C-alpha cells in the first residue's frame, strides 16, 4: 500500500497548473525609478479601456502596439497601471498581451491608476 | 476391427499470464492517475495564452473568491491576516512558492491588497494562476 502511494508520487501524479509569474520587491528595496526616455505607460481604466502612452488601444491590440514600441526601443520598460475597480481579468489580459509582444521589463504600478 | 477412440479436446483459456497483465494494468493506472486537489473556493480563473507551468502541490495556494473572500488551501482567512499566515507557512517550508487563484471578476483592488500581503510575508515571487486560452 505504501509502496503504491510512493510510486504514484514518483510517477508525477502531482497536478500541474499554469500561470504568470511576478517577481515581488525585496524588503527594504528602494522604489524603482523609471528613465522617462525608455519607459512606456499602459493604463487600464475601470471600464477596461486601455491606453498606451495616452493613445487608446483595444486590449487585444495592446500586444501589437507594444511590439511596435519595442522595435523603436528594444530596452523598453513598460509600466502597467490598472484601476482598482477594473476586473482582475483585465490585469491578466494586459500582462498576457505584453508578454506575447516580447516585453522583458514590465512593472506593475501600485496605487491609483493615473 | 479396432475402433479408435477420438481424443477428447479440453477447451481451456490459458491464465498463466493473467497475473502479469493485471500487474501491468495496475502500474499503468498508478502512473497515469492524477489526484484532483481539493479547491478551497469556486473561482473562474482568467484566461491567458502565455504562462509557465508549476506543480500545485509545491505551492501555497491563495484563493480570492468572486466576492473578495480569501482562503488558503484549507481554510478561509481574513484579508488582514493573509501576510501573517503566509509568513508562518513559508517559515515552515521556504521552498514553497505562492500561487494566486483569483476569480477573473474580482476587482483588481482586492487582488492588489492580497499581493501587498504576499509582499509583507517577504515572498520573492507569486504566480497568477490562469486558464489556458487558445493560441500559444
């Protein structure tokens, strides 16, 4: 009986899930300062409308718009702000689009969305 | 005249290999079975095409329900005690990761409060669990 249970575990009976991994700031770490020249701001409003550097973009086109920005600035730092009233799904959709576009440096701004 | 007796044929099913077959079937089912983990809250996860895989059993699962209620693998926890509970779980097993199972409809503000609590527990990273959406 015990052997069978052990066999189960060793044969990968553990369930696998998937998700988007976020790195959290370390304790005492200074807040990030973004150099304006290589920073883009994506803002998700409460009604789930999206703007990229002040220009309205449909959520499903955010990835394409970020890709264009990355062509101009390959070391682009993307700052994502989400209104606290917006559904959580909009944060995940925005992160998904940005990751699909190939952005490597993405920061989620905490506090009220501008 | 000598009449030859017909030799009687006994129809038998060979069962000598039955034990081997049963054992092979047992090993097959043992190795392919997946145990469904008990879910603390019923949530509708957001869909995403990107994402990395992780083992559920090696993560502290934090659930955020559609009405903002928070629960761990086994029990409901008030929002203000999430950080403290996480910190004690991480102290017991620092190799565990943290996976957030938040409902897609919950306001981002509630999830941000949970993320603040995760940060307060000094967790280095958190995974936003998603459902696979067609594409990548």
